[in-house]
C-alpha cells in the first residue's frame, strides 16, 4: 500500500494563477476621495484580506479536488497449478538403525516447506498402515505431527508397504487435481501380506497417481525390483539412497521434477478522496456568499 498521490497534479497550478491575478489583475472602479478616510481604509483592507484568504483557500481546495487525490493498493493474485502429494513413510523397527528415521524426518520437513502451493498428505506404515493426515493445505499441522511420529508407532516387526501404497492412493478417490503424486520411502520389503502388489499398483494407475519410490539403506535391505516396478507402472521414478546427502538430493530432484506452476497477476485498486476537499471548498464558498451579501446590504 502506498500513500496518497495526485492523479492530475497539474491542477495545483490554479492557486498560483489566482494569486498572480489577485496582485496584477485588479479591477478599476470610479472613485470619489474624501478627506480623513484613513480609518475607513484600514477597515476595508482588513476585510479584503480576510475575504481574499477565504477565496484563496476555496480555490486551493477546489484545485486539490480537481487534482484527484487517490490511494493505490496493489493486489496480487496467484493462479497456482498446485499438486496433490501423498508422503508415504516407513516407520518400521529397521528405520531406527543408524538414526535413519530422524534423518528422513528432517529432509521431508524441508520438502514440505518448499511445497507452499500444494496439498499434502501423510501416510505411515510398519506392522500396519494408516493415514496420519489426509490431503490438506495446512502445512503446519503436517509438520507438528511429523515431529511427534517416531519408529514403533505402528509396530516394529513387519512392513506393510503395499497396504500403505493402497491406502494412500485412496486419498485421491475424489480428487480433481491434474497433478497427483505419491512419494514412497522404505528401507524394507513387504512382509505383511495384507494387500497384493498388483492391487496397489492398479489402484494408483486408476486414479492416475505418479509414484516416486525411494529405497533407503544398502542393497538387500529393500527390494529394488519391486520399487522400480511400482515407479515404472505409474509413470514415476525409482531412487536409491545410501546416505543422508543422497536422500536430500533425491527430494530436491523430485521437487524440481514436479514443480508447481505459479502465475501472478497484479491489480491496482484506487480509492478516491476528492470529495473531502470539495466539501470544504463548498463550505468556504457558502461563507463567502453570505459575507458578500451582508456587505452589499450594508452598502445599501
């Protein structure tokens, strides 16, 4: 928001023209001179000064009104083509090794902060899978919950990977978004057997969800063939992360691959204030008319 400005500042030249005319363009009248009229002259001068001040203020206020004082407010609107993203995290017992889950939480938290214009959801899995937070724009709620989640919250003995993918895809059942993705991170293999792999993949394909899969740890801890198949069948990509630095780069790469398109439009809203000086000018003009009428009546 800016301060008050004038649309037509050229109008402010009018008061100076008035002052010039007041000094150099005086009308000439027939005069009859009487002796000892000093007192009358001083009285007349005082009255004329007062009337001229009123006239000048009236002209000044009218000029300000003509100059059109306004206040401009810049309104910025965003037409965001945001994504709907489901974050699927493994919280099984093996994620406690080498402080893996703590590192994952930190990196995922940074990823969430970058996705300002997107809807995000959070699903976690271990012995069973459940949706911690459905799709929402409320990033702070996701961050707060993510801080509280730790290994063991959903068990420590099994890895319900396919169930997590299936449950996460169901979040998009009524979605009308053009861009729907899921990021599945795990350091293990599915051993829960609750949902078949093909059912999970077909459900993701049905709702047109692109799934990025990330295998954390060393080869043999997770099944790269299954994770690659999930990514390939859904149009996503498979990544392997054997270090915190590599994992951070993966999330940065996904962020760049699936970047929201933001179109910004700017509008200027104008608030007009010419009516205030105009009202004062009319008020002073009325006073001038009344004074002139009184002066004429006295002369009569």
